[in-house]
C-alpha cells in the first residue's frame, strides 16, 4: 500500500485520503492528505474508493502540504484511478 492513494479510516481522527508514505502498526503517514468530512452518492467507503463521490453535499478539505500522521487506523481502502481523480478536488465552500 506504500505509494498508493488510499482512504484511511481511524477511530479518533475520522476519514482522510492521500498517498501512503509509511505504515507502522495502526499508524499511517499520508502525503497530500485531505479530510473527507461528508460524502454523497457513495453509500460506503468501499464505493467511495471505487468511484469517488458527487459534488453535491460533499465536503473534502484542501490538501495538506505537510505529512499527516493518522493514529488508530481501523480501515485502509486503496482507491482506483477514477476515485483518486475525484477525491483530489477540494469541495468546501470558502467564505
């Protein structure tokens, strides 16, 4: 999974996506991480990792420019190229 774009679910830190640069036990380091706060038109993270999500009602943060360490990882979903292209776009209303 190192070097692959994945969705990461953790117990305490929610759901994020990015390229896995390291994995030790239940800790994953992501590069180019984005927080996935809410998604629409995908019922589960399995579907999200295969197809991405719709624009409507979806909230994905801007990309982090520093590494993101996710502790307590309880799910890793390797994404398809289609899903990656979809999830690498921020969808959060700027004020």
